[in-house]
C-alpha cells in the first residue's frame, strides 16, 4: 500500500504541478494557533511539515529561529508537538504530515519511544537535519518498520557516488537543499542553476520524488515549478512574526499567503 506522501505526489503529478510543501513550527505563536494554522493551510498545501522547536538549531535561519523561540517561550514540549499532530489528524487523516527537527530530542526521548509516539499521533514522515547518511541507516530502517518515511537530504556539494547511495536508500521523498545557506537566505543561486542540479539528480532515479527547499518564496516559486515539490518555510514564519507585531491574526494571514503560493504553481 502506498504511503500518504507518495499518494500526494501522485495526485500533484496528475494535475501537472509540483506539490506545495509548507513548514511551520509547532507551538508558534501558541499551541492553539499552531493547530489552527495547520488546519487552515491544509486546504492549499499538499504536504505539511511541522518543526519541533529546538534551542540550538544548525540549519535554521533567523525567521525559523524566531518561531522556535516563541514556541519554547510558550512552554512547548515534545508531548505537545505530538498532541498537535494528533488533533490535526482527527479531522485530516489523509493529509501527509512530516515532522522536521534535530536528533537530540529523539535521542533524549529514545528512538523506539519517539517512533511509537510518531505512529500513534499520525506522523507520516521525518526529516532529521543532523542525522546524515550513512549514520541514519539504522534509524531509517526503524522508520520503515513503522511505515514512517525517513526523508534523506541532498545538497549541491553531495558527491555523485554518495548521491546514488542516498537515493537508493531513500523512501518516498528526497529533499534537495538548493544552496549552501541556512533557511530563509536570499536565493544565491539562479533558479536555472538550481534546476540544472535538480535535473541531474532526477536522472539518477526519475521515479523518486525530489523536492527543493531553502530560499523559496512567492517571488521564486513559479520559476521552480517543474520540480516534484517545493518547500516554503521561512516566508511563513516571517508572516507569523509580522502578524504578531501588527496585532493581526496570524492564522488568517498565513491562510492568504499559502493560498497565493498555490496559485503561482498551478
């Protein structure tokens, strides 16, 4: 049986467009609003990424760090992240949801206990930024045993030989980091160059679902829409920040932003 993530990509391919993948941080700006945001944007997003907040991130830029800081200040814990997922999945069981974060929290929780909580709450996939191949092989195998996608990362500096091994080991989605930067940086590489690199990776195994993340905004998304999927995160975190500063409702604002992103890739 195909995973919800694989089915989402199949559906987007039939519509001849990329999957729109959104990233928000669990608990930003409150636990209640975090859940409301997921419910609202799920009408437009094909796959949802939910970050579990971390106080020492290594790949997150200022916008996502700000979101994590707000969530941690509000007392968000890992159990709350799973509760948000569980509540969301009650009404949206078919919408794929991926947790994204760092290995330290998994290590503290215990791998088996963490995966058990993922399974019981309805998590469909995991992106663990600081657990690279081949160190992730054992954990990825455990994920597969629970029917949870472990999503591998590729970057512009990944060697061809290593790339082939990672793609071979991958599950239903691979994440290509478009540029050497933290999240939210200005696109330092032209969309044309990003797609050249992307297509080179796709040729290794055209059947694998390959998405692009980092530097994707409303201004760059349409120029990259030949990809299987596009991840937008920092722009959404920035929208929440600006909404709070202006005393606006971040749920309503984010709904409009994600709706407009979707329009640009149809």
